């Protein structure tokens, strides 16, 4: 198999007259049995970002298993655009299957094609307006409860928001505060357990009756039970609602004559619940964190929101095309702190990548976090710069290295949903509030199954919004 080799600046190439590498470099610091589990647990981001200096493909040990981190964007594209050879699999997805079964994210290539056709109607562009209405209603509930100068754990508030949005769009239900609290309690336990099972895939270790393993099992069982009860009740009632669950229950694939069983519906709902809450909440948390430290970018969002909303407190679906800068802030936050910061694939046949022969069953890793900070692609990669995503500045190289939703046929089916939710939420908060960190608060990335900012204590300050006459003058000036 021949690697895709575009010629943008910064791509690493062998010097003229030398041969391309034929074997992957080996990451330093490997321990017997544990492999690289220690640095992956203690300082995974620092460890991974150090590996591209060793080569384009670097061997990493996940416990006793050999894996290969792909460090170059065009090689990652090669992997993602060949899903038959590089199929979903590896420790991350094996661990995720404990929770979401054989859903859209974890299913193999052949099953995924059928599942995608069955699930796709739930994400038809024509449904986005109704989803956006739910998003704006729920963010209004959250921000209306804030008080000036009273600290808010923004991370917890955003997780509550995305859980409510996801549950209403999935199940046409509004969760009470107790249910939200229960799901919020379960999800961090589950994500922590999934990550530990990924970096140290030693089965007996995770079957020991330790307190941590028992917490993981209880949280997984509780979430599954909630969804099972909901699916059975909806199926037996025979009622239809304008929600994703009704679409899944009634889905039929003409090509394969496939319908979802109750267990399969549960797997898809669990997949969307996990994918639609943790990742969007974390992306929003990082966006607010970055804006609080970059006043110019924050003012640009506020000015745009004031102009687009024209005095309204809440955005709406038709406003999305005009919220250009707000969307770029979300995009830049996703580059710097992608929630899905490390992903895995498994080879289905003998192949070759970056000159390294790979047998069937080889584990391939790639990190959107590492790719998004590649100095050969992104100028000053550690700098927060939403304007690097202006259309005239976006190059094919930037697009190729920007993979918060993956790419190819396995690209996240809910990418438009997630971007709309994050953009509308950022605009709705910015219309009313300016958020500042509580003095002395420190934020450190918490890389588990998703990249979280952890507790995000913020002080809301009510904004002094311009008068309607000023907004009218601004709009006239823009024209």
C-alpha cells in the first residue's frame, strides 16, 4: 500500500539520497509487562507530543500489546480513508464496547455501513432546526439561573446542559435534576474506566473486585438499565415521538432488510448519549476558558453576537451562518483541546504504513491533540488564534491535520449537531455574561477517554449590552 504524500511545508521527508524508514521507532521508557502505561497514565499529552521527534510512526506498548502511533497528518489520512484495512478496533474501542456494545462508533466496517444508513435520518439537515430550538431552550434555563459574582462550576453546568439537550433530542424527555445528577455521576467513572482499560488492556487486572472496578461496573449497569427501560416502554406503547429514539425503532434498511432489535437500539442510544454529552461539554469548557484569557477574541464574539442577535437574548437556528467568529472560536478550541484526543484502529489484513510492515490485527493509534499542535502544519501551534480558520487562511494541510471528528466514512455522524450546539451555546452565554476564572484557580487538561478541563470555576459578570439604536447603526455600517 502506498502512502499518500502531499507536499505541504513541514511534512517530514528523508534527506535526498537516503532511503525511507522501513521500521517504526520505539518510544522510550518502556517497562516490562506495563509497557508505556506509566507515562500514558501520568503525563499522556506530554508523552505523546514528544513522539513525533522520533519518527513518522512510533511503536508504543499498551501493556503487553504493541501499537503504532501515526505522527504525520497525511499518514493518518491514509489510515482513515481506508476503513476496510484500518477498521475500528484496538483497546479504546474494545473498552468502549463494554459500554456502548456494537453501536455506530464501535462496529466493524461491514456492519457500520448498514448501521449508518439506519441512523442517518436522525441527523438529516432538515431536523437541525428543531434540535437547535431544544439547544437554545436548555441553554436559556442554565444561564438564567446564574447570579452575578456567584461562582459557577462551568464544567458541571455544561455537562448538565449537554445531557439535557441529548436526552430531549434522543428521548423527547426533560430530565429532572436528580436524573441529571445521576448521569453526571456515572459518566466520569465510565470514561476513567474506559481509558484505564485502553492503556493497560490486561483483562484479569480489570476483573479484580477493586473499588474502582466495582464503581465502573455499577455505573455501566445503571446507564444501560435506564436506556433499556426507556426502549422497552416506548416499543410496548407503540407511540411515536419527534425524537431520535422513534427514528431508531422505526428504521428499516431496504438494501439489507435490516431493523434494529431492542438491544441494538440501546447500543445506538448509549453511543449518542456518550458522544453527545461529554465531548460537547468539554469542547465548550475549553472555549470559555480560552476566551477568558484572550479578551480580544472574547470582544469579537460579543460584538458579533450583539450584531447578529440585534437585542435578542437567545440565538436561533437561522443565526448560525452569521456567527462566523463564534464558530471559529469553537474550531480553534477543538484544535488545541480535542475531546477525542487519542483514537485507535486495527488492521484487517497484512499491509504497510510509513514503510513499516503491519500484520493483521496490528493496533494503530493517532492523536488529534498531537496533530493539532504540529509545528510543521500550524504556525505558532500553541497560540489561540480563531482567525487561522478564516476561509482565505485555511490550507489543505490545515484541514488534513484538523481531525476532532475523524474523517472518511467513519467521521462522526453528529459533527454538525455538535458544532451547532457549541456555537449556539457560546453565543447565548456571550449575549448575557462575561465569564472570569475564580482567582487562584488553575486549569490542567485531564486526559481520560475525553480531554476534560476538570472543575472550571467561573465568576459570571453581567454584560452591559449596547442599546438597540447602537446595534442598528452597527448593522448599517456593516452594510
